[in-house]
C-alpha cells in the first residue's frame, strides 16, 4: 500500500517544523489503514541552495521524517527527477540520477528508505540498465512506468507531457523491467502517464487504455519472469473502476503482498504488480479521506493537483474515527 508523504520539507524551516508536527498523527492513521509505504519526489534544482547545502537540508529533514514513519512501520520512497528541462528552470541543479539518489539514502542512514524508480526519469537522467549494479533490491520502494514522445530530443522533453507505458518505444521499458527483475526487486508497479489526451477521455475509456498499456509493458518481460505476468493477469477491470484517471493508475499499487502464498525465489518472482486493497479503514479510492493522502503540499509545483481543500488533520480525525 502506498500514500504520498504529506510533510512540506522543501520550504522554509518554520513551515517544515509545523508540517512535521502533524506527521505522527498521519502516520498512525496510515498504519491503521494498512498502508506500508510513503513516497515523494526530490526536486532536481533550487533557486538559492547550492548542491551541498541542499543535500545537507534534505539529509536532515528526511532523516526526521523517516524516523517518524519507521515508528509506524512505514517505508519511505524518494523519486529522483531526471527531466533536464525541469532541472534547468532554477539556478542550482540537484539530485537527478539513480546514483545520486542512492548517495542520499546512504546519508540518511536507514534501511527504511529507498527509491521510487520511474522509467521516465531513469531515461531522462541517461541512466541505463548498467546502473542497476549499484542498486540493492530492498532499495526500491515502488516502480513507475510511462513512455516519451517521439522526435523530441531528450533535453527538450517536458515532464508533464508523457505517453502511456511501452507505447512509443523511446524508453527502454523492456530493459528497465528486466533489469529490476534480475536483481529481485519486490516493489509495486504502476503507470504514471501525464497525458492530456487520456485525461480528456471518458473515465472508463482512459482507465482501459492505461490498463492495456500496462499489459503491453509486462508482455515485454522475458518469459522467465512468469510471476510478474501471473500477478498482472490476475488484475481485472473490477480493481480499476474507482481510480482517478487524472493521475493515471498511480493508485493501482495500493495493495499488499500475500504472505500466505509461496512465490518461490530468484528473479522469476521478483517484480510484483500488487492489486489494490479496497475500502480498508475508509480509504476507498473515491473518498475524501483517500484523496487527502494524495494532496500536494503547499508550494509544490511539480506534482499534479490533488484536493487542497482537505488537511492532514481531517485525514487523521476521519481514520481514527473509523
């Protein structure tokens, strides 16, 4: 199960401390709801902080966040952002590659921290399958898929204009997935297509197109990865009918592994597409409570809009009362 990490850690110190003070109540609510992972993204640039100063601030603030999340059994995932056109918007560049993300994990110093690996950012950062040699399986918290537009130089790709997974072939989806399978990554996988054409479609049609694209992506994996295919085939449209097409199928991964089943060992069963857990502790996909889990912290201009009318206090009160 996955939720967006709600703390405003990118702004000034007072805003961070105020936001951090609400995290214990939110973490208790997430623990009660059976959610095991919180994720966020790392902005690849800053107007005022140099790389070193920004790294030090992220290390200190994220360490405090991880400490609270860990107390409630929550793993924390950070997504590095590789889009060059986004990185160039501000004066000082920051973490935007897999290896830099791993350096931040080492600096935080907790095995409860890992990466959100998005093949879009992996491609835009010019990371390759070879870079997975630096990665340990437990360092991947979740995996995201999409594709890039054709006939656009990598440096000119725009973060908010993406294609469905495995639809154009610009991104090496096959190599990306098979590389993660080989190192035994046990992480949820989801689509994240920031695509206006999909948003404009009728809801059921958009969800169907995204679902088909995920099937296509999973079909690229070598036949030895039977476990990944098997889990994906078990995912039916019944699981998808309540998802918000604005954010693709990001919530597809709101599920859990099943300890009562035996998946064997080795790369055959390493990459799992986890089915969503329905209506646990009031977290139905359509509920205000669930939407609050996905709201954008104030001042965050990277993530798509959520529901700013709701607050973490509302989330905690509603969950504790369920």
